[in-house]
């Protein structure tokens, strides 16, 4: 039997993570120093998989009898997931001890969730998307309630599980209808016959159910109801993973499964749905975030509005939109990871110091932390010259090219609203005196992760063409 070693080489990032999970289990079972080894082993594993993905983006292929894709934008997504997970792991080393949630399986479950994300991005079959989604989702439900002694964590885990399972039902039913009308779950077949298949009402219903199910996963209005409570109740570093890797994986699955929407007029059929959830998400997230006093809830509503901006790209339905969405996800991942990282440093042992007023006077007390957080707030607000600005710019340009100028204008208005609650943090840090002088314990591991995130956000703003050119080449 002929063995194609090139196939194995192309899928090395997934193999690294899968093998790493097995080794991590062995380390946890047999090493008395697993608490020290596991986080650093995880970081090395994520960096190895991410660097391999970036170096071999040109090795585009479809392997395992048409089930998985490698190279191209699949590898770009893999790099986003793995580098993001490396940042989360570094942030977690000291945080989970403070939070009281150190269990050996913590890092193993993070690794497992990343494996699910990578399968979703690489999928060439709807069942592979479902498999990846379930691996990621079950890992997330466990991570949300990692500290069983905290009532908020138990509530977050249960809410996430119930609503996540409900959303998965939509996706499974959608896949069933797609299979019933197309007689296959092959994404390539569905893409090449998309225009013909859209004449079948069952197929259209299946695609809509699929999109509705993933609207839960990307936290788009009106399917956002789980987001604020889950982010607030989960460990801060875990909430960072939910809001970045989880969201990026869901968008990667939509792009992989429904790439036909970005290839011509077929996308117009689903543009009304995507445009409506985009507008509702942008404005609901931006307006409600203004009223929040807890910074994790504020970032939760912020993530709903960012899902709206990304949905503009899906509604635009052209190649520029795909490039814009991937760029935006890369920038958003590290903007949010950096912000949650700083929150995890300032957070007290019993989830104290999470009120926005706690940040008053931070500019005088911790100038470096305040400066890094200010940069991240400017980036999240979409101000130049940071990555967040160019993410929105590329998506708005794609919308204008698809004759959705009105949607781009509404996106700009929503961005203007969001500037208020992001800059409010900066004003508090530099122009308000400190109300309570709580101890701030900085640690080198978390600072490395935060500085790395901030540098990436700045580099994406200064050299946006580097990533856009790479992404565009493979569309």
C-alpha cells in the first residue's frame, strides 16, 4: 500500500497538538512536577504547531480522502489558534493558582479545545466541522466551571452547556437537511453545485439552520444571551479563550462550509439574514456595553458588537470580505487576549477589582500596565494606527464593493459609539484619582504574554499588507 508522506507532513500541526495531548496526560499521571512542566510543554507545543503552519502556508492540499484541507488560510487560522492558546497558557500559569482552579487537566483541556478549533478550520466535510465543534465546545463547558467551589463558575458552565447544546441542535438539523438535499456532506461538492442546490427549499432551510447555530457560537444578537454571564462567571483567562479562539474557530467553520457565498451572486440569498444580525449585534453590543460597571461584562458586550462587524464581512460575500474577516480575527484575538490578560493581573483573589472604577489612577501606580491597556483600548475602539482600525477598514471596503454602503455606514456609527466605553477606561486610568489602593501582583509570564499581544496588534496596524497579501493569495 502506497503511503503519501507529504500528507502527513502537511497535517503536522494537528498531529503535534493531538500527540501533545497524549504526552500531557502521561506527564500529568506520572510526573510529580507536572504543575511546572505542563504549562511550558503546552506553550512549546502551541508555538511549534503555529510556526509550522506559518512556514508552510504554500503547501495547499486536500488529504484523508477529501476530509481535511491543509495550507493557505487554513494554516493562517491554525497560527491564530495556537499563538492565542500560547498566550492564554502563559497568562494562566499564576492566575489559576490565585483563582483556586489549578487542576492538572486544565492545560490538557485547553490543548483539546485547540485541536477542535483546528479541525473546524481545516474541514472539507460537514461532519468534520461538527466533530471539531463538539471537541471545542465540551472543552469550553468544562473550562468555564473549572473551579467547582465558585457558584459563578458553576452557573457559567451550566448556562454555556445548555445554550451551547441547544445551538448544536440547530447545526445538526441543518447538516441533516443539507445532506438530504445534496446527498453528500462534502463541502467541495456543495460549493461547486451551490447555485443548483439553492433551488431546493430544503437546502436553503439547512443553510439557514447552520447559520443560526453558528450565530450562537459567534455570539451574534439575538443569540448572545449566554455571553455576559459566561464571561463574568468563568476564570478570566478562560473567558479570554472563549472570546478569541472560540469566535475565530466559528468564523473559520462558516467560511470553510459556505465558501460558495463568497464566490458570486449566490451569497445574495443569505445577505438579508447576515446583514440584520450584523446591525443588531453592532448596536446592541455597543449601546449596552456603555451601561456596564464590571469590566468583564463590558468586554462581553464588546465581543457581541465585534461579532456584528465580522458579520458585515459575511454579508458582503466577496473575496475582499474573506480577507478582511481573517485579518480582523487575527487582530481581535490579540487585542482581546491582551486586555483580558491585564484584567487577570489586576483581579484579586476572590474576583475583586473587576469593577471599572478599580482602574482609576492606574496610570500613576502602574504606568507600564496602564500604557499597554490604553493601547489595547485604542485598538479595540478601531483607532489608527492599530490592527483594529485596519480590520474594520477592510471589512467596510468589502461591504462598499458589494453595494452594501449603508451597512458600512452603520458600522462606522457603531464604532463611534463604542469609542466612548473604551476611552472611559483610559480616562479613569490617567485622569481620576485612585479610590482603593489594592495590591497589584505582576508576574513575568503574564507580562511576556501581554507585551507579545500588544506588539502583534501594533505590527498588524503598521504592516497590515503583510497579512492581507498572504490571505488574499489563497482565496
